[in-house]
């Protein structure tokens, strides 16, 4: 199972890097075994729209870290120190493949 998952991850990475060079990937060892593959979409894309397009092609996705932590209903009244602008922008662009 470990080798199968590593092989699948390597194939995904190879294909994504060659066909979608504008994606940003989390830096981590290529030989690891990961339960998800989260990517950062380009600034002009959002995870909701991309997820819908991929679903039409039979590709399952997940939205991660959205809404941003400071936008979660349970934390909306919590104090935020500094700007949360970056978290807000990133939350709309991270998608799990």
C-alpha cells in the first residue's frame, strides 16, 4: 500500500507540474505518504469554481482552510491581531485533490 500511494503521488505531481505550472505546492518530501494533496491556485482562480469544473470531469476535490479561521462562525467575535488579509486571500485559493 505504501509504495502504491507513493507512486500515485509521484504521478500526480509529475502530471500537475507539467500541465499546471501555475499551481503552488506545499514543500514536503516526495517519498512521503500523504492523506491529501492541497495546492494553491493562481490568484485569478478560486477553489469553488475550480472544484465545480473538476467535478464535471469526475475529479473529486475538497476545500481546505476555508473560510479562514477568523471567518469561522465560532470565532468571528474573537480578537484578531494584525491584518488577516493574507489568510482571507489564501482561503479562497486552496483546494485538495
